[in-house]
C-alpha cells in the first residue's frame, strides 16, 4: 500500500488544476464554506445550509478523487480510506456515494437537486452551480 | 509550667543511662532518627512530585497515541468510537478516569471509584481535540485523570525504599558512633579512672597515658592529673617534714621547760594561772596548779598580792617586761628564799611569768656587803660599815635623842705595838673589840674606825648617865691586864661620850662631839670617860686645839 503511494501521487501532479464544489442549479445554496463541504463529505453532517439533506457524490477515479481530498483536507486517499474503515463498525457515518467516473458524478449533480459533488474547474458545465473554489 | 518542665527534665535525667557510650549512642540515634524522619518526609514529598510528573508524562504519551481516533470520535460525535478509546485507556492502571467531550456534551466518560474525591487534588490532563481535517478547528476535549491510588502506591513504594535505606543508615551510624566513642573516649577514660582508683592506695607513681592518646585531649588530661598528683605529693611531703620538725622542736621545748630551773607560767591579765612547768611549782612550794580557775599568782604570793597585781596591770598596760624580787618563806627549809619574778606580755590577754631562785645571789651579795662593811681584824664594823649602820639607825630611830656615841681610844696601844710587834698589836685590838662588844647590848653598834680608835653607838639608850656607866664598865675591863707572850699588858682606854640632842640629826656632828670629849678625857689624864658638852659649837672649839695632843698619848 505504501509502495503504491508515489504512483498515486503522479496523476495528481498531472492534473494540477483547480477543483470546484458543485451543486444542482436549482439548489437554494449559492455558496458554501470549506468547513461545510468537509463536514458533508466526511460524514459529520448531511444537511445543506438550505436545510435540505445533502447527497455527497464521490468520484471513483482515483486521480480526481485524490486531487479533491488533497485540496479539501490535505489527506491522501489511503488516509481517507483508513478514516472510513474505522467508522464501519460504529455505523454512525457513511462515506459519500461513489459515482463510477467524473462524468457520471456531474450527471448526478445536474439531475439531483440535493446532490453535491466536485470536478475540475475545466469540467464545469452550465448544468451545475459552483459553490466553492478549491485552490491548491 | 516551670515545675512540670523541671519534672520532665528530672525524669529524663533519671531515665538516661549512666554510661557515656550509651548516652552518646542514644543521643546520636535520636538525632539521626529525627533527621532521618525529616529527610524521609521531604523525600516522600519529592518522590510524590516526581511520581506525579512521571505518570503525567506517561499519560500524555498515552493520550497522544489515541488522539487521532478521539479526533474522529469528537468530529463525528461518535459515541461508539469514543467508548472504544476510553475503554482502551482505562486498561492502563495509572488512568483513574477519562472523559471525552464533543462540544459541550459528554460523549463518553468512565471513572474508577475514588478518582474524583471531593476536596482532594486530582491530577488530570486536559487536551483540546481538534478536527482531524482542520487543526485550527476544535471539535471537543478530552480529560484524563490520574489514578490517585496508583500514584500513592507508586510513591509509597519508593518512599518505603528510602525509609529502609535511612533506617539502615541510622542503625549503622549509631553503632559506629557507639563503637567509636567506646574505643576513642570511654575505654581510655575508664583505664585512667581505674588507675586513679588504684593510685589512691599507693602514693608516688603517676598515671600512664593510654596508648594512642599521647597528643590528644585525653593525653593532656593525664598530664594535668599527673602534675596535680606530683604537686600534691610534694605538698604532703613538705607538710610531713614540717610536722616532724615541729614535733622535734616541741619536744625540745617541752624538755627545756621541764628541766629548766626557771619557773615558767602563763597567766591571764588578772593573774589567773593557766599553765606552768614543774620548776614553777617547786620554787613556790605548791603541789600543783589544781583545777581551781580562780587560783592566781596573787593568791600564791599572798604577802605581795598588791605589788604583783600592780606589776601585772603595768606590764599589761605598757606591753613591756617588768621584774621584781620577792622574799618568800620556805616552810620545809625553814629558811628565807629570794625569787625574782619577771612578767612579759605574751598576747592580747596573756602574760608569761618567769620565776628565778635568786637566794644564792642575794646571799652572796649580802656576804660581799658584809665583807665590805666589816673590819677583818676584829670582826667589828669598819668605818664605812659604821657610817652606813649609823645612818640607818638615825633614819630608823623615831627620836634621835635615843642615840649615844662612844668614841673609844686606847691609851697604851702604841707601846704594845712597838715592843711586842704587830702580831701582838693585832691580838690586842681583837681582844679590845671583844671586850667592847661584850659590854654593850646586841642591838648596839660596835666598830673600829682605824688604828686603835673604836666607836660604839648605843641605840635606844636612856639618860646620859647610863651611857657613862657603860663607858666606865668598858674602861674598867680594858684596864685589866692582858697576858701576851708571857707579859702582862695593860692597854687602858679613854672614852668620849656624845648623846644626841633632840634637835640634832647629823651623825657626823655627833661623832665630832664624841671625839672632842674623848680628847678632853685624854688630856684630863687618860683612863676615864667624859660626857661631851651639849653645845655643838663648844665641841668644835674643843676639837681644833686638842688634836695636837696626840704625842702625849704616845709618851704615856
């Protein structure tokens, strides 16, 4: 696992790009703080600032997911995995729903008003609304 | 308060052992015990502090190991996770309790009994718990309590160890002190003391310095004691020789006192005798002083009580010796003795009396006087003796009128002397002296003035006629022939008589008148007695012209 870490690092370096947190355009939420985003993605709360129950959406592709967690909480995927693994037994929190790729994630956000997801800034379309910029 | 303190001190002194070793050891033991307890107390405190901080840092480390899990538990408000953390921590004995807070709510808590006892200081570690994703965001807190029982158990273990070491040290030091005091102080002192005890019986030798103590305090003590002993010995020796000397001297003095012929006595200022020597008793003919304290010198010499009393008070007042002679009657010798008494002041109230028997001296003086006063040829008084006797008689006689002076001159002595020699002359003179002495009374004075001139003084004679009668008796006796070398010799005598007048007190004048009368009787034809004129002037007139008549006597 540790040996793999340098390999995982390389794709991230390739995508040295801003990432954004996105919601449905119909959402009443217009902007979010970093803490609000962390709390939702790391399972602390599942409520949006608007009061609706949030549906966080992860991307299965390790490159994009890695970039997102690096920018959001400065942790690599192994650490995030370990974090969730610890919580499996208590059952108090569940990890976000994992979309197979970034396109599917974008689609989910565009179609689900309570969904909250992330993508590279370059991938943002008009069907989603950016609520937080994540800069390296 | 003070009496109770005294009582306590008495009790302590009674309970304290008599041996120096035991006392020193006890003192050191007590001191070490107190000091050791103090140290132990301080050490216990120190150990407690140390153990506390040790446990604290241990717990800090412990907390650090579970911090990330706690962060997650707090972040997610996950009670299950929190319980896991707490349960894990509670497995450590040093942990007394754990409390995990999420925000203001207690997420999970577990406490051992007795951990948070009220009023007791409980050690605890407070750790803020931050979000696992944002170190600046606090999501809860964690408090870990140290287990007091554990802390105390650990601290007590260490303290007990220290106490054990200290107790061992106290015992070792006390034992060492006891041994040292015994070896260094008590044993040498005991040795010295034993030697001193023995020393009391045999004088002379000095103490031995105990081996190894030559230069220290004990050595000095022994040296001092030795010098003290030496000086004491010297003192005793000096005292002894002085006493012997004194005894010898006293014996000598006693012997002198007993053997001396001088009577010696000691009396007080009133003359009461206190002691005397045998010679004193012998001289005064008394058996012994007796117990009668009132017996005084005045009583012994009763006839001179006043004189002696005066002597004593004079000697006592002036403080100088004085002496006097006394005549005492000795019954057993039926004789008169002379003693010389001298008094000497002997002290504030004492006098030394010395009595010497001066009888012999007195007698020899009297004999010498007798010799000087008498005429060896006739045994009668000589001129000087006569003068003294006459002066005495004049002074003694109440009335000088009772004196008659007979001037006797031999008529034919010169012829006898010339024809028969001086020896015959001397015999004649001797004969004449005896004749005259026989003619007068014993109390009368008879003397030879020189040559063939004799003088008789009749004391207490009656009328002049009586004197004349005696004179004629003498003439008659001398007129009788005297047998000398086969020759009958007749010396014959002329006598002048002067009877003292009532107003006449001069013996010389009386003698002159008697002489004058004698010359007158010679001129009248010798062999007769003649009364002198009453007038002194007449007698003087008669004296001058009649002196040259002397050759006439020779021719006869």
